[in-house]
């Protein structure tokens, strides 16, 4: 066998038919041995394309992961702000269900736990505030209640009794405050928001601080004093426009050492407006996670029935505030509050003043600055939007009072509106007669209809506006608007108290340039821009004795000078700086050129809060007091009197 194998004979021989061995073929096998053809070499373009494809796949996976993570993060954080304490859950059962597409109102309760001797006392609500967001008008209204305001306290299960409004929280927590405010205002409230002041500083610091115009010198030092009920919080702020961190901002909004709770409320409102400006103008997405953490750790939001608030709802309100048009942020106040109580520490609202403030809160007049400017300048007011002859309307009786629709039609026709009278008398009545207020419905298909509805609604005072519902299509008769006259219409048109302008009056000023020229000369060499002095001052004003003038660095590479003036019980000021684009100077209501000089007007409702002169590369702004005590005419006269400081 060995020899046979060596000779290539037998089964060891190759089956190649060379004659040396003839054998039967080997058994068939399912396996085949073969060589794979070599792949063609890729071109450089194909190689680049393949790399880009894998990079795109990796990017899509990364983006998908980030979006998924962000979605889970937002939903988790939204869950954290849901009402979870018993007191807020109970309050949620007393809320009204919000209606999609209509204005919603939230009650904000700011509370704290005091330290020291007061640490064992019940928490108190230092802030009681209503916020109303109206998607139709694109407005936000804010109404604050001084914590020392005497009101009827409504606490479920207890008798109603008069006390300071912050006593409602001490007695019945959020439910007591909610029921008290609802009874006081008559407003439906859709959300309750509780804010722990311990997180206030965190929110401000993580936002990067807040720019606030500090009206005067604030100082209190408790060094060497024994902590007790009569000691006030430490504070050390100098006047001028400046960025405040969380600690200083909290000291500012809570200060009440040498003034009343009215000014405390005004400072709180100033902070809210400044916070909104800060978020709108200089917010960075990189700050968002830390900011959200600070908010969710110290805020609870309750909705009607304690139903969960969706992330969509929260984000929609956030974007609504972020995109709010300039001049659409309103802060009405309860006016003419009087001291009350044995020591005069409490406040009493005269009859009708709360109702007037609530009316301004519910129906903010977006054209109030236009009207006030025309009044101060002595020019004719020209309303915005379409003219009366461009507006067609149908008036329906919605209150059951005979002749109500006819009277409204007559008043509108006198003002040159195109009134369409349905030929069939039955079509001149609304489907229902139980309409408490007048409603102005507009056809969304007509581009100018919403603006027309706003103009017509202002004639009826506190009228509601909404898109035309299908139920009233048969009453439209081709008109742009359909008006359902409610029980609030009494036969004639007159602006309600909530839309009345301050009475025009001569400027209350006096010529006193000698009061400010020496002050400005003392700081002239410290600033690189031209200073200007006011030739006129408010007639009861004089430079503040504590700190009448201050020169300081307002921002990197920018200097500023602040003049502080004091009236009998208030402060106003003039800021001069070479910082032309400070956050406070964004979005003026109007720009006017008067005798060759350019002025920017900034309003708080119908009151002129600030007027800015831009001249020779610098800005000079006259700032009204916290309570806007200076009249519009006085503010304008002071601003027009600014003159360059000589040598």
C-alpha cells in the first residue's frame, strides 16, 4: 500500500484521467470550495460619501437621543411643579376650569418661613398677586394686593371677618387666600401658584441677575442689635440702574423699613417687569437647566380639580410671555389707599377703588399710551386699526331689555359705523337673553376683524371679544362683527373708569437749575460724556439729602450718573449714561421728535413712567417715582428742560 501510494496508484492517485488510475467518482457533497471574486477598489468620492452617511446616521441618533432626553426631562420637571402638598391640592379644588383660547388668571402666593424669634410663627404670604394672560389681546396684566390691606377674610368652615389680606394664608393657607381674593375681586381664577422665597435668590442668580432701576439709597444695618420683632432686614443698595443678584433683589422687593406697603408692592411689580425683560432679551439656553431646577424646587402650580398640567400648557404660557409685544404688559394698582388701624399700619381701600383696579386688570387698554401721549403733547388722538366706515356690524339684543339693540345701533351709527339691520325682527335678537356683559364677535376670515372688534368693544367698556361661533352665523348677514348687547349696556357709550385717562393738567414744575448744576459739576470729570442738567424740577422736589448724586460703572466700559430727588413722600430721578442699549431702554411705546431732539416714551398703562432723551451719543432718562406720582405733563416738561452742563 505504501508503494502504491508513492506511485500514485489506487485511491491516493489523482483523479485526472492520465491513465494511471481509473476510479469511480467520489460521493457527492453539499460543500463547494470556490474563490470569491475581489471587490472593485472604491473611488475617493465613494469613500467620502460613505463617511458622510455614517456621520449623518450618528448625528440623527445623537439628536434623537437629545430630543428624547429633553422630552423626558421637561415632563419630569413639569411633574415636579404639580400641586403635591395637601394645602395646594385643597386649593386646586376651588379653582375654575380654564377655557382654551380665552384669558386665564393665576393667583400667585409668595410665602416664607421666618428665622429667629418668628420662626415658630405660621408662614405668611408676603406677596398676593393676580396675573392674567389674554391670548386675544396678547396682553399680560398684573394686580398686586398690599399685604396690609384690610379685606373680608374668607376661610372655608369659618365666619367671614375683616383682617389684613395676608392673614388668610396664616389661617387657611392657599385655600384661604384664594377664596378671599375671589370674593374681593369677583374674578374666576384658573391656577394657583405658590412660591417659596427661599428659592427666589436661586432663580435670580441662575438667571444671571436682574437689571432694576433702584430709585434711591436703601440702607439698614442690624449690627449690634438683638434680633427680634422690631428689627428689619439688612440692606445696602445705592441708587441707579444696576444688575442685582438674588440677595440684593430679595432685599429690594421686601424692603419696608421707611415707607409703606404701597411701595413694597410697587417694588415687587418693578421686579416682575424687570424679570420679564431679562428673560426676553438676554436669556441663554445654557442657563435653562439650572433655572428650571431652581423653579421646580420652590414652586407649585395647581389647576382646577388638581388635574395635571401638561408640558404643552406650561411651555405655551412661557412662550406667550417671552413673545409679548412691547407695551402689552400692564400693572394696574388699587389707588388712594388710606391708612387704617390704631397705629395706621393697615391700609383701607375707599369704595370703588378695588373695582376700578379689577376693571383695568380685566380690560387693559392697549391704546392708553397713545391717548395719554396725544393728551400730553396737545395733539389729536387717532385710534389704531380700521376706521368706523370700514367696519360693518350687526347688533343683537342679548339682555331681553326692549330697545337695547336699537339704542346701541343708533350710538354706533352716530359714530359712522356701518350698521346692518336684519330685515326680519326675529333675527335682531340673540339666541339667549342672559348675557351679563356685551360680547363682540368677529369673523376670523376678515383680516381686520380682530382689530375692529377691539375698537368697538372699547365703546361698550368692559365687553368681551371672541371669534364668531357657528351658532351666530345665521345672524351675520355679511357683517364683519356681530354684537350681542348684554346687561352691562345702559343705553349710551362712556369710557368705564378702567379706561379713563388722567385728567390733563399744567405741569407741576418750578425753575431751579441751581439745585443740580453743582451736583453734576462734582462728577463731571468722572464720566466721558456730556452731562445735562434739568432746568425744571417737580415743584415740591429737592435733591435727596442722603445721596443726591452718584457716579458709577453701570456696565463694562460704560459710566453713569444718577440724580435723586425727593418729594414729600416719594423719590424720582434722572439717569445719564453712555450706554445706549441698556435693557431698560428696549421697546419704547413711542418715539417723538420735539424741537429737533429725539425722545422715547415708556408708559405704565396711561401713566408716563420714563422719558428718554438721546443726544450727542448719550442717553438721559427721567424716571418717575415707584407710584408714578409725577403727572405726564410734569415728566415731559422736565425732560424738555434738559440742557448741556457748561464749564
